[in-house]
């Protein structure tokens, strides 16, 4: 039996553009800056956290500034800039994927041959420090001031939100509407404020067009992300992709439910033409079905350098040793930090991808996390199967067509269940060789004309057919596993 396997990945977000981390933007120019989708790398072991914040700011960099709450006063060696490539690598590797199989014509069986393919995803100038210490009556203290890479950074503390807002406004920052309200809880929790803007002179020295990600590290019993502040300048829902790395197991949210996205489902062949649209609809439908107050798990796996199989199937190269170090995984080397909290250097690295869609009504609190002992593998994976080609003028061929009709009926039902949209919402035309010898009643177009009740009726497949289909499915799974083990 000949089998081909094609894996397709997609960057999944409400918007095709990924913007900055979940602090709010402030600006020295007129107009309102927005951020819709964030990416963040979150590394945690014991009380130590490393956070890498992705920037894809669009506009004049002299107008860029960002405010992020942090639990402690950061030292200069706790802050660094890193390359953008790590985010692209992690997204390509962990994104939901489409797996493609090809049926074999039972009237003309050929030798088994495996092939695997991959497809790319659908993819200030400095001022005198004296200016920073004005307006003490506002209750704002500049705890530290650094220049790191192309960024000028202040660590502020404040006694009240109105004073902090006034201070920022008085120093030339344009604060988004509603910021004062969301600043207050952070001030009451005694958090500090990590304020970032671009140093134009240092930026020009880099020779880079885009701003680089900022990475910070600190020790704190709090394991959280401050998403509430980012809602101050957002229009509607926001999305966040979290790439989490731990030594022990998956990360999960503690104040909202963590739910696995539906996976391993057989869906219609025509979804291949718009897999990104399919997953966008799936995510929205499942998010609403779960009452919106959730974090979706899209990937979880042990990606330790010593672990050979890191996905099943893989769609791009897994993160290697240097990639993990860039992401902030500190326990893989041989320095003193490896021994923090009594741990030995080296060991496991568990990678968790969470996708959170949040808004002010459904998420009244920031995201809080925990490291769990759960090391079970998981990936968002969807399956399409091409029909066999050629003539079906043999008894096995006629049985195959009956099975194909039943399978496609189930695929259409699954599509509606996953996305909330039936075949009428999709382009279902398939004008190719695969449909030349398939009658209209077996085609997706023909099946889509059935009423919902007719479509949901169980077919009359015999026990023999069902057993045959199960054996074929098991053979394909074993073949895929065999292929992955040899990668």
C-alpha cells in the first residue's frame, strides 16, 4: 500500500500580524497605538522566571514605548535583547498542523512507500537623569535606569495610579484611555513598572530594521503574566501565544481553566485550501463553547536535547540546544545558575504552547500559572485523506466507494461540530483527477445537499468494512510512527 504524508502548519491568531507583549504601548506622538496579538516565551523553574517579549511594532520607532508590570526591581544584568528568529522557530514547530494521507486503490494495490513533506506556515535620545526625578509629589520613584541594546529602560515604583499617569504624561508619554484604572491593582500589589522606549542612536548602531525582543529574568514566588494592563489600549478581544518551558512538566493556568483544543479529527479534504481559516473558525467556536474563560493547550512535549522524538509528526526542526538557551532555558549549561533551587544541571525541558484569547469581561484577573507534573505528549493535529484514483471496477473497489461516502459524511459532520459552520460556508470544489471516477452522491458537493438530519444518519457500513477501515488506519499510524522514529 502506497502512502504519502504531508504536514502543513499555520500561524494561528485573530490577526495575521503578531505584535508586542501584553504591557500597554505608550506614545509620544498623536494617535492611539494598539496591540492585538502577543507572543511571549515563559521559562520557569522554582521561583526563577525568564520572560522574553516579542516586538513587531509598526510605525516610527521614536514613538514606541511600552510599560510592563514586574514583581521586583530588575538589575541591568537581568535584562538583555535577543533575536527575533526564536519566535518564528517556536511558532513554526508548535503550531496546529494538518496531516495529509492518500488512499490506495484496492483494485490495484502497489508497494508501500512513505514520503514526508513540509510546507512553511500560511503562514531617544537620552536626557539628563535629573529630568527623571521631577514631580516627587506624584509618588513616583525611578528605581533604576539602564540602556540595554537599542532600548532605554526605567524601573518605576508608584504610590497611586493617578500619580503614575501624571508622571508619564508629564515626561512626554501619551497614555491610552483607561490606563489609570488598570494601573491601580498593580500599584496596590506593590509591583514595579518596566518602562521601555527606543534609543535612536543605539538602534542605528544595530543596523536592524525591526526592534529586537527583550528578555528579563527575576526571582519571585509569583508565576503570572499581566494581561490586564494590555487591555487598556486594545479594541475587543486579544490573543496571546505562550511558549512555556519548564524542567518538570506542562504549565497550566490556575485562575482560568486550561483546556486541550480538539485534536486528531478527520476533516474534509477541501479544508486543505484554507487550513488557516479552518483553525481560526475552530478556535473561535470552541472558545465560545467553553464560555471564553479558558486557555487552550495546542502543544506539549519533552523537547530535551536527549529526547529523540519531539513530535509525531514533526513539521519543522525542533528547538535545539542553542535555541533553548536563547529562549532563556538556563539549566542546560554548566554555570552556577544550573544549581538554583537544589537542581542538578541538565535534565528535561518540557515545552507547552498555550493560546489565550482574552477580553476585559471574561478575564478580570491576570494570568496565573503553575508547573504541573503532567508530561503527556499533545499536539493539535487534523487529518485529511485523499481518495484513491483510477477505476473501482472490482468488488473491493465498490466496497471502498461505500466506505468513502460514509467517511465523507462523518467528515462534514465533524467540520460543523468543530467550527460551527457547515459545507455551505466553504469552497468545496475539487476539480482534479481524484474525483473523475467518484459518483456525485459520494462527492462533498453531493453530500452537502443532504439535510442536517440526513447527513448525521449513521451509514450502513458492514462490520467487515469497519474492521477493514480500522486495520488501514492502524497501519497508517504505525507507518507514520516508523517514519518519525527515523527522522
